[in-house]
C-alpha cells in the first residue's frame, strides 16, 4: 500500500499498445509518481515503450514486475478479456489498480472483482475519463445545487467510423475477447457520461444489428432509456457512421446542455441554452473559471488526490456497475426483444455471464470468414 510520505507512487503499466501512451503521458505530468515498470507479452514493444517514457524496468508479466515488492499501482491497458484476471492478481498483492474500459466482460466478472476488492487493501478505478472534464463537473454542480431543475429528455450519440481493417485485428469484434461491439467498446464512454449526469436508469428497450462490418458482434445499437427520475433518453452506438461525432444533449427543466466532440472535450465543446425565464443560467455558464479537458490526465488528478488522502479513488467498480449493467441490458433487450429493467440481470440470468447471453447472434459463418459471400444485412435479433 502506498504511503505518500515515504516516496512516489510506483506505477506499472501492463499492456504497452495504443492507449498505454495516453496513460504514460497523463501520469508523467503528475507529481509524486514514478513510472517504474512496463509489462507486455511483446518484449520489443515493451522495451520501446519503457525507453520512450523513461521506465527503468520491463517485465513479461505482473508476477515478475511485482516480485521485488516495489510497486504501488498497476494500470491495465490490455485487451478486455485479460482485465479481470490481471486485476484479481494485482488485488491479491494489495496493489491499487487502474483498469481501462470496459473494466470486465460481464456483470458476473464485475461482481467477482467487487468481492476481490473488498478483500484487498488495494482499490480499483475504472477509466471513464469523460466524467472528469470541467464541463461535466459543472453540469453536476449546477444540477446538484438545483439550478437546472428536473432532467427531462436526453440524446446520447456515439456515431463513429471504424473500417474493416480495424476489425481484422485478431482480438477485435469477438465476444470472448472484447465482450461486444460499439455498445461495450465505443459508446460506453458517452452513455457512462449520460448516466453520470442524468442519474440512475430504470429500464431500456433496444435494437442492435450488424449492418456493414464482418465481425461477430453488433456494429450498431440503439436504446430508449427511462430514468428513475422519469426522464427519457435515446442512445445510439455506431462504428459505421462516416461523419463521426460524439453528442450528448440533456434537456433539464431550466436549460438545455449540449456537448459535441469526438474523443474528448473541453469547455468550448459545451453550450447551455436557458429556458425562458432562466436567462441567468447562460451568464453563469459563460463565467467558467477553469477549463479542464476530459481525458486521462483529468481522471488521474482525482485518482492521485484520493489515494494521497487514503480515500477510494474514482471511478470505483460499484460506480461503474450501472454503466456495465446498461450495456448488458441494451444487449439483452436487443436479443430477447423485451424491455429490461435495472436489477433484472442477476445471477442465473443468461446475460449476467456474457453480454450476448451466450447466443452469438451475429457470429460469422465459415463462408463469410473466407470472404466467399458478399456482406449481407443480418436480421435484428
Ligand atoms: N479510454 C479510452 O479512451 C480507450 C481508448 C482506446 C482503447 N481503450 C481500451 O484500452 C485497452 C487496450 O486497447 P489498445 O487499443 O491499447 O490495445 P493494443 O492492442 O494497442 O495494446 C494491447 C497491448 O497489450 C498487450 N497484452 C495483451 N495481453 C497481455 C497480457 N496478458 N499481459 C501483458 N500484455 C498483454 C499486447 O501485447 C499489446 O501490446 C482496451 O480495453 C481498450 O478498450 C480505451
């Protein structure tokens, strides 16, 4: 366990591919941290990464990396299927863990991690970096102070474009490795923010389909969500939309808040339109004192502050669970053609152990895999 008075927080980064660089970059600007060891199955990539970020040690696995006891926190940047196993290993060593999205492949895995965290002196923070930009923080503060009134109507669009080559990487588009398509892997950032700002969700009715890519998962999903407050929002998750955008629109009683960005935002990506009679909200919104971009840096600032103070750092597993549960419910509703309520997907439910309910509705057939047949639209299932 880290004692901030005894020295810097010693960090190991596991998985040194694409997103690991965003972590190293964000951590290298924080005080009282040491990028201690890089871990990867690929020794060449690992060495290159360590050299770039000034890390003294490399290791092929976590056990070796932690063998000398000189680690306080590990950052898991590997493909999703390995997240739970690595986090369990780290928690068994009482290490703190930062885990990339999605934190696990299923609600069952989330529950296993929550139990392991309770038995460990370590903690787990799930990466949902869009919660930490000043725009989102200000919406929460205004809403918390009662200035915005009730949440009423929302739209949440993740309309991204990933070509076929993206899915040809061996671990992509497989239920066993990624846990799903754009619902689990892409739109999850944006609907995590929706739930974070709009409050607990209650039920969802959804459709998903595979329309344009050769993959085993959906390439688009859409849901209509009712929140406990009564608010209603739509969610679109797509990786087949040529004009890419990430949009969130939140209509509260007294103002509409809108966010449009792609992979990250700052204050300039937000607008507030007051309802008639609430014009003072526009002035309040324009008077922002800080502009913190969303991103790994913003989340790490809070994680490190909390760890220094001996507090549980955000986003906890319990804090990420409603987002993972919404992902599971979008899949369950799409595949079973039923409305799914929060709390319904529990132990014994097919969608508790796998996001596709073990049905693999869009699994490619051998002819598709060999490229012998043209891409076809699959039925909504
Ligand atoms: N938060 C974000 O904005 C964001 C963006 C992109 C990716 N991600 C997430 O980050 C994770 C990694 O994605 P990526 O695009 O960086 O992947 P990547 O394929 O570029 O890198 C993964 C690395 O992990 C290594 N690896 C695999 N299994 C390992 C293991 N058991 N032990 C050690 N090393 C192992 C691989 O050799 C590879 O170098 C995924 O969960 C992805 O969803 C998050």
